[in-house]
C-alpha cells in the first residue's frame, strides 16, 4: 500500500510539472520581440490646423509657460529623408522636420534573448509613439512660427561615429536672416547626446527665444517588462528639482492634473524597466518643468529662461539628452540624482550596498550567477551568529520533543497548566520557541532588496548562468531551481521540531509546496539566492543538531 501511494504521488507530481510547463509555454511571458513597424516622420500626413503639441513661451513677461495647445498650425512636411546616425552604442533617426529624435535603438542590448535585433527604446510608428523633441520657441523662435516646425537641412543623411566624437549639424535660415544650427554631438561609448542651438543673428534686430526640450510618449505598456508575476518596475515620468530631487508623475497623475515646477537646474525623465530617456538642461539657470496631456499623448519637459541675441552676435544654448540603460556609472556622471531612476524602493539603503557588492563580486568571478552565490555566502556569514542561536533553540526543541509530548499527554485537557509546564521547560533548558522565526524575519528585507536589485540592474538582463539558464533576470523555463528550492525547504523542516499543534504542523508541511509554486515565476537569480541560502542553512542546522544531541554545545 505504501509503495502504491509513493507511485501515485510521484505520478501526480510528474503530471503537475508537465502541466505547469505547458501552461508556461502557452501563457507565460514571450521572449520574442514584436515586429517593429517602420519609423516615420510625425508631420508627413499632418493636417493644417491640427493642435500643436509644442510648448509656448509667454512673450509679455519672458517667463516660460506651457499651455494646453500652441497657437500655430502644423504644416505639411517638405520632402526630406530621415537622418540616420550610428555609434557603437546608439542607432538613431533624426527627423529634419523639427530636428526631433524619433528612434533610438541600443545595439548593446538585444530586443530578446533569442533575437539578433537591438532593443528599440524610442520609436514613432503605428505601434508606439515615444520621441524626444527640442527647439526654440518664444518671440522669434523658429518652432513658434505659424507655419509649424522648421525643416532643417543636413549635409548628408547617413552618419557613423568613427573616432571619439561625431557632430551632426542641422541648419536653417529664418525669414529674418538668422542662421540656426542644431548640433547633435555623440561620443564613443556614451548614451548621452549633447544638443546645442547655435544662433548667429545676421539680422538687424534682436533675436529672442526660449529653449525647450520634451519627451512625448503614448500610454502603451512597457516593452521591456517581461516578468508575468511579482512586483513591476515603475513606468512613467520623473522630475528632479531643487525642492524634490526625485518626484514620480505617472500617466494616471497626468490624466488628472498637470505637474509644474520652477527650479534651478534639475532634469526630467521618462522611466521604464531597465531603460530611460531624460532631458538635462545646462546648469546655471532657472527652468520651468511641466507635464501635460494633449492629442492623446503624454508630454514632459522643460523650458529655459528667455534669451536674446543682439544683431551681429552669436549665442549657444544647450541641453543633454540621455537615452539608454539604467547604468549607474554613466547616470552619476551626467547629472546629480539621475542615478535615482534606478529605483530600489523603500529598501534602497539595503539594495544599494547589495548592488555594489554584487558588482564587485562579478568583477572577480566573471559570472552573475556565481556573483549571486557569492553574495548569498557573504550575507549568510554576516548573519551566522544570529542563525546559530536560532538553530540551537530549534535543535533543543527537537531534542526535548519527547518531553513536550509527555507534558501534552499529562495536561492535554488543562491548557493553562500545560502552558505553565512548557514555559518552565523552556526556561530550564533556555529554549526560545520563537527563535526559528528570527532567520526568516531578518532575511526578508535582504530578500526583497535583492529582488529589486535583480529587477533594476540592467547588467543582469540576459545574463547567463550555466546550462539551460541563459537569463537570470527571467524565471527558470523548466522550473528546476524552484523545485530544488522546495526540496531544500522540506529538508529544513525535517531538521526542525514538529509543532505541538496538529493544525500548525499541517500548515508547516504545506509551506514547501506553497513556496515552490510562488517561486515558479520569480527571476532565476532570486530563486538561486534562496536555494543556496537554504543549502547553507541545512548544513549549519545539521551540524548544530548533532552537537546538541551529543551535548557538545554550551549556551
């Protein structure tokens, strides 16, 4: 009968495993990239009189303001090719109509693990709108013309970075005779693009304008978010000002009201899982930051103070644009607080040191899976004495289990008397009945913080371990690690004393099954951490149990 029961349980477990595998294949997160539509100019089919999405400066006071619409219509685009720029880390398209960046692909980051296509961060097509706009508005700004966005000229339509830097100049001459050069400067290995407006006033009147930079995005889902269960990374805008160095404004917030703030320096970003785009205006001025929603699009950006260029003079205004991964090293160098877009949640004070430690271990071992194992060992070593006390308490409860069972038989009907006798036994043998909870309680903040480190660290995206695990940031495709984790939990329970309450004992037996199911869709790196932690705990607890049983451990 026992053999038949074992066979039935094994068969049921095998069938359940195969069903979960099939469910994951049918309904799990897809690793294949979506078919990308062709990127096109936003103005090719624009109708005259359509509401403009550009900001507008107030000429009366010189203070920047962003209304719901601008005054001028958008004209039909002139025939001109998109400008294609390639660097070692960026592959982007610039629309000469307005000089906007309308596509950014990242060759160093693939769209999916099995794909050879780069991840596309910014795009403007039938699937999605996500672009970076900039220009000059105000009294004489060419982007404030009643004819709509200006159409720039470029020397060529294809540019490739061959040295350390690359300048891409877009030029135009206004009706007043003012020469405007919009210069994009790219650097090797950099996701930051320097955007300069060089105004040469060859007219006989002062030129007054306001620089704006904004990010326009629709409300579509985050294409880089691939996990199907668990916590999700933030999707939305972030503003950094002198008053608040990191303020989230998500799409729901923009639906309800517009955000507006004035601040010296600062920046504005659009954040998603692993990647972000951001405008960082030149330091040393008072800027207006604002969000708005118009024509079904979400816009966040900045406006500079009004500037004036005298006749015969030349002046340059500038801002930096970043489009790339959440790389802490680059973000820290670009602007103060920009690295906060790597959002570790309220446990950032644990997660940040964990990330730095994880990164250091990886620099030594060269594999992110081994780095996770290394950080597990270090965390376990840091908590060694605390765990030892807890394991000693549980080992004593296991050793005196027969005595506790005897007390239960003697005073089973008198719960008060039984509790008193049990407390006497605990005090005499120095047993802490809650000691076994301490390791779990202490490690939960570390576990949650490490979860966010794995979620937010772009270095772990598509990072392989060994064998079939090719992406530690995604779930184990065959659920081997979660099952092994469940087995180790079961072994731990075998080493622990059985709770005296039958109902509690049944609940404890169910925990390995519940945790295994819960961990099925967690990132493989996180399950690896918990599995190694369990193995180390089993080893420590086994040794302590043997020492307690032999009477070799002193309190």
